[in-house]
């Protein structure tokens, strides 16, 4: 039975009860008012018949609106209800999803479609930058506004970095882009799955900064590369020589075990790389000889070329292996690089660039198997001033 609840006087006459009183605001759409006590604020609800679930009635609590004057509460409740009705009418999910829920769904999506490592990285970023803001995390997706997203972005920009070459400083454009990516992806996934019907709130506000990833890079010629490797400790030098032989990222080479190298067929299996798939590389005789020497006297599950300090810090070479390698590489490299005669040695860190090595191969007109392309196919040292 329908009852007028749009005026203060009409609501004052209602008897307290558990069931809500309803007033129609649109065909098939109702605003409700639940009055549990004679005094105190009542609570407001919305009700609609959802065709997607067999014309079943679905409900949504709207709150008390206790911060508003009594004569304004019905209008505000009706406004919130109509926004929800429009959301349902455009095909949105009847059950309201929050920002926190969207983040959680994205983590599960990464676990199923990509890797546990990618999921863990996104989850850590959400905990540090999104879920720690209770108001934002609890916001229902269809209520998310561009102003909220812009405020979040500005706060993230001002948040000091915790890691990297300059901890404690404001984020660079490149760092900001990386930290925004998973949040934007989580909201986009929610949009694609119909949890909300528009991406208006973040479409513009979470756009990445253009030209943020340009780096000042320096390419070392062959003599400089050899000098750099010769000054390295023995185990790190062997690791760098391994990178000279193959177009692999440091993390991928660090995870190789002796069992990944087939001496008879001269084939190396790359089981952990950014591509996410196993691949096998047929090695030239010279390269195969280098890896055969490295594999001598080692058990099949022993690291093939990983430096000893990396094995000590990350014995399982798991999620943080590549990051740990980069950190330890910098510390160990700066200890010996000054003796290499390279003027920029104090400000280097490793950077993989297979593309650069391919350019080197083509420009030099060399066969790939004969090129000592260093540090993941070309020793690229990034200046970090």
C-alpha cells in the first residue's frame, strides 16, 4: 500500500513499524521510508523491479540524510533513488559496488588472467594508495565523481615516494603514471563488467602524463662494456656475460636453473619472463659453450648464473627477485665501477632494452649470435641525476 512520505507532516503521522512506507516516484520505481521509533531519524530506501532477475523487486538503502533539514530529506532521497533507477535502467548491476570492491575484483582478475606476481603488485598499490582512504574506498562506483578522483590524484602526486633512487621526494610523472595504472584498470574493469554505466568520473582525471617515461640513456661501446664487466666481482661478471649472450631481462636470467639448459640439444628454456610464457632458445656453439661451463658441477635445481648475493637475499627467486636484483646491483656496481674508468659510474643503474640491442646488431651488420650485447641485449646505463 502506498503512503505519502514527501512532507514532514505526513511522516510525523506514520506509526513506527519494521516495514517501510512507500511512495511512487516513477512507474515501477519507489522511494521508501522506514520509521522504527516515534522519535529519531527514519531511514530511506529505494525499490525497483529488475527485469534482469525475473522482474524481482530489488532494494537499496539510501541512508538517513540526518545532516539535512527535515523538509529537504525526501527530495534528497528521491534524487539518490532516481540516480540508482537510471543506473539500473542502463544495464548497471542492481547490487551497488564500491571502489574497494572494484579493486578486489581487479586483483582476482589478475590472478586468473595474468599472474600471482601482477596481482600482488596491484594489491600492494591499492593498500597503500586507495584502500587506506576510507571515504574513497567505501564510495559506491556510480556515486564516484571527477572531483573525488582528481583529489585522489593530487594527493598521490604529493605523497613522498617510499622506494627508488630518491625515497622521500615527490613522485615524478613516470612514477605517478605507474601508481595510477592499476586504479584506472580496476575502474575500467568494473565499467566493462556493468558495475557502473559510465567512466565519466575517471576518463579524463586518470589520464597518464604524456612523455613521462623519457629517460636520459647512454650506450656503452664494446670496449667500455668489456671494461665494465672485467671490473665486476666474479659471480656478477659471469651474470653480466650471460646477459651479453642472450636477449633476456636480468630477472629472467636470474631465475634460470641448471636444469633449464639442455647440453645435448644446446637449447635453453626460458620459463619466467615478462611475456608470461615459456620459450626455448637454440644457442649458437659459442654461447652454448659458455652456459655449459656455467652448468658444470651444479645440480639441476641450482641457479645457473644468479650472483651469490642474490641467492642469499632471495633464495627462492620469487616475486621480488628482479626488484631485489636491481637494488643490490646498484650497491655492488658502484663499489667497483669507479675503477672501470667510466666517468658516470656513480650514477648508474641497470636498464633492459632489447630494442636497443637489435638496433646495434642491424647498424653494425653483425650476426646476432656474435654480438656481445650487454645487459639484456645492450648495456644501457641510465643516468639518475
